């Protein structure tokens, strides 16, 4: 067990080092002189040199990389060019909103996916199954930057039930959460369906039926509980889609999270903030996946002993 | 379930619209000031946008944008990714170890985030969208091709070719790639759907095509400002986008069943 945990932690650390290197290289991909791009052509030469020095761009690439990692280890992400504030502060302000949105979207996804998947599996090859899977196919195919405006149009503008954007009111989160959760719900409902179909063929399901359990109890207590194991693993991987989608969804609803900060910083050419946002979102994704893996290995010995290629 | 004709028809129309449409319909940037935000009607069957440009013409040009970008991205990433993955799986050793780490690193970036960051840093423009999506997209093919080759490389015909002294590049291209083409095609189909949405997403964020060029994503973004007065500006490109993505996804599903590819990793 400790070997399994250590090896997972080691590869997660390696991945994080690689991710940091890629993020570090981002600023060097700016065409031309990044300092000129960030400050504009009208900037004074002295200002340019000051920024170049502050960002360390006047040093060799390797030196820069070492400084960068040294700063990262001290949780120093630099200063925003726009607001002149420490980037860690900016991120800290935005994290709760994104976490809240991702959590709510996850709840929405599970609430839609589980009933849909169960209906489809229990009534396999019936109109119910086709209907549920058609809904799921539509869900995967609707881009969130279109679903969002449509939901705003219907529920905020026409019906006037929910706020258009922002995060001030308690019910502001409903539309963004539905927008972000829909695609995940679509993927999950297919997983629930196929996973439950497999489980329903097991002997213990036949036993449960044979001893006279009500069909509902067989499905929910015996079937679904076991069928959810593979679904939960996929959920960890799908978190990446959720976090990526959050960037777009936050822009649609002016939701003040990390995604909105990322896009705003791109528009203002505040590249250090862009780098920090990408790094933070990716790191949280890696951390959550590693935790899922470790907890899973702890719960289910087959995972840690099995072939992991 | 759904037969092949529905996704086939959708994709055919999309491709035809993209390749021939722009030369058949009129100028997408023709401005008629008296028709600003006009609803669908006899003058323009999908109405006019906030600058008085015809929505139908812009929709057709948008089809071209999404088709060209997704076709280029998927062609490049499928070839490069499959070759890298197959080679790495076949050679094994430290090369393979390094590649697996690189794939892990790319997979650590959630969804579209890396593409957004790359497109943001490289600057807006359609060629940068292609670059950003290609940098992100090759990983899926590489991982799939590597896994497939790992399971095939100990087969007799590969061992026989090795024993005969056939060059390794030839073994990969002649004896391995043909066997893994089916799952790669399925992966490629879903990759097209992903690329269409990603291109539109980047254009929606203002990182894709630049005005006055049209993309379904930028049309949706521009349309949201006038949603109350002219909902057709958002509905038309959104429905087009959804129908195309739905068609590609249905085709992928269908191909997966037909080619008997068990599951996507």
C-alpha cells in the first residue's frame, strides 16, 4: 500500500514539474518581444527594461527557470502587471467562486445523470432507453457558450425567474451550474447506463430478486451502489472537462472566478496572471485525480494490485 | 438506433456548404444599413445582424471556418499523434517512458484550458487557433496508438518481420498501423466534434477569427448583445453548431459499433 501511494505521489510530482515547465514556457511563446506586447509600443525604454528585469527576461532561460521554480516553492507567483497586486491575492479572491460553480455543476450533473442512466439501463432497448440516450447525445453536442445565453434568454429575460449574471444573489448560481453541468451529465448518464447494465447481470442481483426484494431495492441498493464504482473514477477524470468548461461558462455569466480572471488577463495581456491561473487550475486537477486514485486504491485492492499500464 | 444516413447527410451538407457555399452565396460582409437587426423575412431568410449583414451568408462562411479548422487540426494531430504513439509503443525503453510522461503532462491540463492559454499568448487569429488546437490534440491519438501497438507488437507477423530484418519504420507503417486504423478513425471522428466546439469556443472568447471574418462562435458572441431584440443572431449559429456536432458524434457512435471498437480510453 505505501508503495502504491508513493508511486502515485511521485508521478503526480513529476507531472506537476512538467506542467510548471510548460506554463513557464508560455510567456516565451509570445510572438516578438513579450515586454513590448505587454506594455505597448509607446512605453518608455526605462519602463521596458524595468519590466524585463522584474520578469527575469534579461537572464538566460535556465536561470529564469530556476528562479521560477524557486519562487513557486515559496508560493510566490509574482505581481499582476495590471493591478500591481500579488497574484496569489488575486487567485485567492477567485478560488471560492470557481470551486462553488464546479461543485454545483457536479451536483447538477449527478442529479440528471443517475436517473437518466438508471431508466435507460432498466428499460434497455425500450423507447425510454432511446429517449434517455438521445437526451444524452444532445447534451454532449450543445456547447456551453450557446446553452448559457439560451438559458439566460428563457429563464432570465422571458420568464424573469433568475438573475442574468453575476454572483450577488443566492440563486445566481443556478443557470451557470446547469450550463456547466449539462455536458458532464450527458457523459455520466452513458457511464451509469453501461455500468448498471453490466452489474444487473451479476449473480447477487439474481439472488436479491430470488429472495423477493422489491425491484426498486434491487436496482438502487444492490445494483446502483456497485455500478457507481467505475462511474466515480470517471468523475475524477471528467473534472478536467468541468474546470476547462468553467472558463467559458464564467465568461458567459460574468461569474467572478478563475476562468473569468484568465480571459480578462489574456485580453489585458497580463501574462503572469494567465500563467498563474493555468498553473493553479491544472494543479488542482492533478491533485484531485491523485487523491481519487489513492483513496480508490485504499478502498479497492484490485486497483493498487492490478496492472496499471 | 440512428442509421448512418442522418449523420451522413448532416456532414455532407456541412462539407458542401464549407467548400462550395462561400462562392455560391453572396458577400457575407455586404452591409444594408436599413436592415440592421432585421428578423428573418423575404429579404434574408435568416435575418440580418447588428451591422446589417446577412446572417445566412455569414453562417455559410462560418461553416467554412469550422470545417477548415477542424479538418486541418484533426488531419495534423491524427498523423503526428498516431506516428509518435505507435513508434514509442513499438520501440519501448526509455523513449517510451519519456513519451508516457509527456502525455501525462499534456493530459494534466483540463480540457480546453491549454488551448485558451496558447491562443491567448500567440495572439488572436485563425492560424493560431489551428496551432493551439493541434498542440493539445495530438495527445489523444498518441495515447491510443501507443496502447494499441503495445498489444499488437508481440504478434507473430510482427516478430516474423523483425526476424527477417525489415526496417522498424516499415513495420510500423505496413504491419502495425493498418491494424489499428479502426479505433483511430473512431477517435478521429470524436476529435472532429471536439475541434468544431473548440474553434467556436475560442472564437466566442475573441481568440479565434477576427472581424469581419465569420465563425459560428464569434457570431454567437456578437449576437448575445442583441438577444432581446434579435434572438435569431444567437439561435442560427448555435443550432448550426449543435447540428454539426450532433452529426459528427452520431457518426462516431455508429462507427464505433460498426468497426467494433470496444471503448474509448
